[in-house]
C-alpha cells in the first residue's frame, strides 16, 4: 500500500506541471463510521422478537484533486482533445478515480469531426415529473457505437450526423442525424432520426420542453414522441407538465419519507413541485391513457417535507385501477435536540387491494453522536380474513 501511494503521488505531481491539470493534494478526505442495533416485533408472527446489528465504516485518502488538460489552436483546422479527471483517491484499499477522454474532435473550420465512440439510437425522452414514474418515450433505432460524428454547434442550434458500425471489419453500418434548437431561453427542441443499412431498421424521436418563469416558480410543459415505423409497441408519446417551486432538493438522495425512498414504491426525482404526466402507446387500437400526479415539497417549507403521488395505468377505469401514496415528516427543535416524526400511507385498488401505513419518529441531538428511532410499519391492513399488522422496531445508532 505504501509503494502504491508513492507511485500515485508521483504521478499526481507530474500532472500538476500542466495548466488546469490535477494537482497533488494528499489528505484524509473521509473517516467515518456508525453502528446500529435494532430490536423489533413481528406483529403478524406471534409477536416474535429479535435483534439486528449493523456496522458501517469508511476511510478515504485523497491523492489528487480533479482537473483537466486540453489542446488549443488559432488555426481553422486543428485537433482538440480534453483529458479530464474528477480526482484520485484510495478508499478501503480501492483506488477510485482516474483519467478519461472528455472530448476528442478534429475542427474543420466551423464544423467538427468527433472520434470518440457514440450511439445511433434516438428517443428515451422523459416527461417533466416531480415523482419518478418513468413516463418516457422508447429508445428506437439500431444501436451502433464505433465510428465518427460530424457536427456544428452554435448558440441557437446544433446539428450532428453519426456514421457508425458494429466494430472493426464488420460491414454493418448505421447513421443518425440529430438537430437541436434553442431559439429562446428556456425552450429546448430536439429531433433525431436513425437508419441501419443492413437491417433497414429506422427510428425517429422528437421532443420539446419550455421552462417558463412565473414569479418565483417555473412552469415546464414537455412533450416527446418516438417511433420505429413498425406496427408494434414503439410508437410512444410522453407528455408532462411540472409546476416547480425553484427550491428544495435537486438530487436523488433518500428523503426519509415512507414509500418514497429507493427501496419503496415510488422515488423522489429531486424536483420540488407539482407535476402531471402520462405516456401513450399510439400503436394500440384501444387507447389506454395512464396518468400520474405527483407532489414533492423539498424544503420549500422550513423543516417540513411532504410527498404525494396518484398513479393509474388506465385513467378511464381509475375507480378500479389506481394507487396512492402520501407521506410527510417535520423536524421540530426540542431543547438541544430534534424530534422528527414521520407518517405515510399507501393505497392500491386493483385486483388485489392493499392498504399500508407507517408511523415513526427520529430523536437526534439529545445524546452526543447518537440517534434513536422508533417505527411501526404495517403490511396489508385490508388483508382478509385478518389484517397484517406488520412490524414495530426501535433502534440506536452511534455515528462518527
């Protein structure tokens, strides 16, 4: 390990000799750990009880900070390459990071030729949403990755033409043409077409969205369409409307809300706001219209976080075909600590109806480095003949 550190540090120092390149920065970037014990009761299994122990530790040494090095020229014809790294570190004996080619193009006056691997598929546009439901168009076209792309970029529009195949010495080519328009601030328009010469597979994708400022908010309608020109399930129209709060979370980290974290039914997208979205299969003879209405408040209201989603696979039969989840939590300062009660409910009404509920609270700051938690989480309360009461758990977590 010591020899590895010396070699990596030497490499970082050499890189630091170039402008904008990574610079050496040997530092303990992270040294954390936690231990947690949970005792619980299974209310549906003769009140069976038991303990669960969990530990987690992390040690991370930073070797070099991120940076990049790039070529430049005043000539009309020149080669541009950008080598980039997010930094270099060692974590639990694993080396993280390294260098990558961020850009490699040959400038030919106003146009360019890119020589990195790419793609020839189009589509996969996601409608604006506050809660992830993956209302998006389908990817269409035939995927080829090896080749070149010719293009032109400006402030108002961009155009790119990919010419690629399946690999060395394989006469199996495909092309893709893409046009992007940004004529005014907030408006984004994209159109793409793909064609494979041998299979004659085709694909067309188009989308448009517009982020309209409305005071302290943003109204974002969006529409996307994709087709492969065949009579199957690939003619997809995705539509969404998001009323964003311009505040709150912008990432995908767990939010601590029942039914809205990564291991639950729905996921927060990282956008505070209210959204309505759908995805239509235009190839079906009988049109089925799914619908999702989502709300995520982020931290627009201090200390309060809430989420709501209504989802139906067929809005024409919504009375017998829907699921609803709602949850909230509130962090209340009490003395030197914080008590954060939380609650959530999930309802599914289809061939197998379900009703679930969760109530819990976290107690932090009352004991140094220690967090206490208590939670009741039901299973199906509407199960016949007996409701499934679920589990009750209390836990203690000590963290550095």
